[in-house]
């Protein structure tokens, strides 16, 4: 029987210029600038999904969007259309520069927005692979990321190498990795300068370790102190108050717009087409880092044209928020089970504090960090498919397995195991 031993952890993230091959085709990722896409751009994405990929737009953790199942022959045309519509940079180096994720809860032109724009421009200018090579440094690891938040700090718990935020008192904060310390600067210019210096130091320093180069900044910070002169001009706090307002779930009242989710974090392309077509072309639909969307109110709150209602999640109590799944059958040739439909069927049976991820095989693609339980399919020597059920996280022992019968009794078995106190 297959086991989670075969899980492949990739050291980089896909982009438009550097798509990633998955079992079900190529993944092409778009990184919305300052978390924002216009309705017109969403229309383009919906069309491309239906033309060149699986007819869904996947929302990723940290607020990217991606098309999945792209055939290799379609990659050049897809890239050209993404560039033409402003969804991807025409410059490959800009696309390969580290990602800057941004809170969606900013007002255009406010301090958080200005900080994110300044950091994004600096990342392209100083931290692209080519820019670093000119400074005799290697490229940053593909998973290196920076994040910009507003004074509410709702992204406080997100994993990122550098956290920057506009603080309530008018200063700008910078925290390195997951460290319990932070620096406060008088201007966004100084905060950005310090962030770039730390990132450059990391790019150089990680290559000097005898062992494998550190993949994340916090790995290196355990043993080394960053050489970044701009940090010297900041107020330094050794203990970073562990606070933050936390995520907002779909349907949560919000003065800036309507928060909506999509089942399993996958937006149905025709449903998006209907939504975007019903809005002015320039209106913004922002991505959140929690796999949901923020449809901005323009001048005044107005009803959002949510047709295809079953394709959207508009209540924070929607049971479908308790499940996730990989592509599964029939989309992925590796899959032994229809993971997505099974996840949606079992969602109603889960407890409020549970999050179940169902995977079509032991690779556990797209396993979310907040999953509490997993079910993955494997086969034995006779070809019989088994469902392995257990808590998420590192496995100390083989998970209990039940025969897969492609019937509702499978769901009943899973439900019983999830509620087993000895699991
Ligand atoms: S985990 Fe799912 S998507 Fe990934 S290879 Fe297995 S079946 Fe395919």
C-alpha cells in the first residue's frame, strides 16, 4: 500500500514564467499585485481556465491564483494572454522576484498600500535572480516571501520570511522570519530598505553554510545575526507582542466589501465569469490569504451579482469551509478516488474545530496548514484501494485503513474514524 513516505515537497512555487508540472498537467500561477485584480482581469482568467485548463481558478494560501491542468502546448499562448491583460509581468525577472503578499484590507493609497507598492518595486529591482547575481549573490529560494499588513495585523499568523506593516502609531514594523522580535521605523522607505538588506544578506549568507543552504530565513537566524545596517536606525523590541486580529471568514461583515469563498478554494470559472461580467470592468475583486475573495464596494454597498449561488460560500458557518481536497479523480491520473466530491459529501459530518483534507493518493498535494485530519487513498498488491484516515502532521505510525468501496458507506467509515477518540 502506498504511504505518505512518498510525499514530494517541492522547494519552489510555480509562477507564470516558471510553471510547475503536476500529475494532472501544468500549474500556472498568477500573483495579484497588492492582492488586487479587476473584474476585467477575472474575466480573462475565467476564459483562460475554460480554454486551456481545468475550468476552475484555484485560490492559494497567501493569496495567489492559479490555473491547473494546462497542457504543455498551451503554455506559450496562456503566458502571452496573461501578460497582455496585465496579470503577469512581461519581464521574466520581475515574475521571478520574491513574492510580496499584501493584506486585502487596505484603502487605495493608504499607508499599507503605499508600503506594499514600495516593497514590491524594491523586490523587483534588488531581489530578482539577475539583480542578486549582479551583487554576487545567489537567487533567493523559491519559497522566500514577504508580507505587508495593515495596523489590524490580520496576517500576523501567516508564515512569511519578512513581515512588514503600517503600525497604528504611524511607524512601520518589520519582523524577521518567525522571530519574537521586531523593529519599528519612522518611514516606509527605511522599513523597505531594511527588508531588502536582510533579504540580500540571506541570499549571500545561506550559500556559505557547509550543509544544505537554508530554505527559510528563520532557519539561518537561529545561528547568525543579519548584517543589515538599516536595522540600526530602528526601535528594536526583543519581544514581539503576539497579537493580531485574525482571519475573516467568508460572509463576515466587513466595511470594505463582500467576503466570499469558493468550495474547496476553487472558483468555478463560469460562476466567476457571471460575477465579473456583472460588475464594472475596473472594480476590484481582491484575494485574501485565506482562499477567499473580497468584492470591494465601490462608492456605496450594492448587491453583488452572485449567480451560481451553490458555487460560492457566503456564510462563515458554511460546512464546506471544513474540508479541502486535491484534484483527485478523474482530473489526476494518479488518483484512486474522487477526492473533491467525497470531501464535499462528508463536510456536513465534521465538527466545528475539524478540518479534513482528502487526497487521491499519498502525495497529499495542496495539503493546507490548518488541516486537522487527512484521508488519503492507497492501493495494495492486488490493486484494492484503501482509505487511510488519521490526524494531519508527521505520522508516527501507519494510519488505520479501510477498504474503498465507492459507496456512501466509505463516508460512514471515515466519519466513525474521525470521531474515534483514540485516532
Ligand atoms: S495528491 Fe491528488 S492531485 Fe496529487 S498526485 Fe495524488 S491524486 Fe493527484
